[in-house]
C-alpha cells in the first residue's frame, strides 16, 4: 500500500470513528408550516427524567429547523407520567391532546441510553429513537434510531443534542 493510500485509509477510519450510527426510514415530505406537537418520550434508560430532557432537546432541534408552530405536551396534564415513561393509555391521551391542538404531526420516541459510562474516563453515551406520527391516523410516518458517545470532557446533554440534530436532519421537512 502506498503512503497516500495509507494516509487516506487512516483519515477515513478516524472520520468514521467519530460518526454516530443512525438508521432511519424513508421520509415523506413534511411541511414546517403545519402544526407540530412534541409528545412525551418513553424512558427505557436507567436515568430518571431522561425522557423529558430528550423531548426538550427534540423541541429545540425542530425549532432550529424552522418549525414555528410547535406545541409541547404539558406535563401538568398527566402527573402519572413518572420518571421512566408512559403507558399505552397515557400515549393515547397525549395523542388526543395533539389532536385537540389541531397538530398535523406529533414527535415522540424513546430514550434507550442516557448516562455517563462507568470507568476512569466516564464518557457520555446516548441512545434514542424518534418517531413522527400523523396525528389524524395515529400511524408513524417516519422513524429513526441512533446512538452516540462523546469524550470524557463532553456534557451528556451536548452529545444528546448532536445526536438529535443528526437524526432530525434525516427527516424531509420543508420550510418554504
């Protein structure tokens, strides 16, 4: 292998090492001029309140994409959401709330990992799924899943924000 090929291979490997794996479905064209809602997130991680933290990060990422008419599900409507997620009945109540807001799309998902790894370095590790639901039909029209780790000096929320922004960028949302 010549030195140029070795260098190119090393640079490609280094670039890939910093990437987060994201799997996503094909995205229909969605408009940011429609009303959107952010629903509660299921929390399957060991970290209490990770679901609401991720939901707020998703709200921020969507607003930065240009969504102006975005509603956030008020936790005061369901005190029983708890630290680790919601039941099917709670999800249906949240979807009914979105219908009452005349939202076209609702975003929800799950937190599968939200922690600092144990050990000397304590790197932040995040695992998430996102789902865009057609509020009228209740069916998922787009979904994505991803994971990302950071360096020991990175904040967990910062790693989460980077992952969410990467995931949201995979959805086809036009803001004309």
